């Protein structure tokens, strides 16, 4: 159905917005439930945050999604949902081993996929910060581990919510720190700050305004481990 055609008969579901979530919901409802679904989109192209746009110099920029974790291509809920929704037609392009290069004033840092590669590369370049680097990744795990409780907090009964937050109070407090405050406590070398916080553009706020929890969720997504990207090129900037 095109934007100019008029659906005949009754509709079961109307989905407003053709981003990944809207398209996924529409496809699953149609394929699994046999629903008649209409997707409405004001843009001239479907895709939402999967769009890209070009600028002079050969740069192609993404507007939202640019890399996703390997869970999308390995057996599991996410991969199965994409397979069913697309009839197995969707294919992802794997990233090269070195998937990004961060350029700062005076130095560069190449990003390789995989958590162990990250630890190895950071400790090789910043050996004095080796202990702090491992502690940072442990804190990333701790802060991200309460993501389900944070997301479901509003839906949980009051007593259960209070018990859950009390039991994980330290992890909530860690996640509520600003990224800048966390980095100041953890690292001495400002170059490590720059590399560690270079993902701040992904969650939209600079380290002074971003919660460590948001940073932790992005880091876990990237290094557990990045396997695909829609955009051809992305520029990373120092915080």
C-alpha cells in the first residue's frame, strides 16, 4: 500500500510512525495474528531512526541507529523477532574488527569490537590506569544490572518497588552519578576520560548532564559486542 492508496474494508490496527518499533509491531501483528494493519508515516520514506543523510565530502550520517549488539544476529528473542517480522529477508552488515577511530587533539584511539579487546587496547595505551579501567567496566555492569527495575519501577506495586530499590540502593546511587563526577573519581588521565566518554553523543547529553546509568547502557550495548551498523561512517568527538 502506498501513501496515496486508500485501504478497503475494516482495519484491525493503525500504527502511527514507521520507525523500527512501529514497523516491527505492524509486521508481527500481520504475520503472527493475521491482522489488517495500516502504518501511517508523515515522512516520504519509511524507517524512522534507521534513516541516513549525506553531506559534502562523502560523509553519510545516521539519525539514530548506527550500531547494534550481536544479540540481533545470534539466537534469541531479538534475532527471532527480526527473523519473523521480515520473513528472514533482513540481513545485517558486520562491522570490521576496528569499527571506529576516535580523534582528539594530540592523539587518536582505535576502537575494536569485544570487551576484552577494549580492556587490552586501553591498558596498552594507558598502563597506569589499568586497574581503574577494569573497575570502570565492573561499575558499568553494576549500574546496568538494574535496568529492568528502573524501566518497570512505575508498574511495580509500591512495597515491591521499595524493597527492590533498597536491595540495590548502591547500584542505583552509582547509576545516578553524573558521568563527569564518576570519571573524576575513577580516572586520573584526562585522555582516558575522553575515550571512555566519547559515546556521550549516543545518549544526547554531555558528561556533566548525563547519568552514569545512561553511559553504562550504551557501553554494554557496544562492547557486548558491536556487530552491525546501518550508517557507513560516523564521526566521534571529544566530550
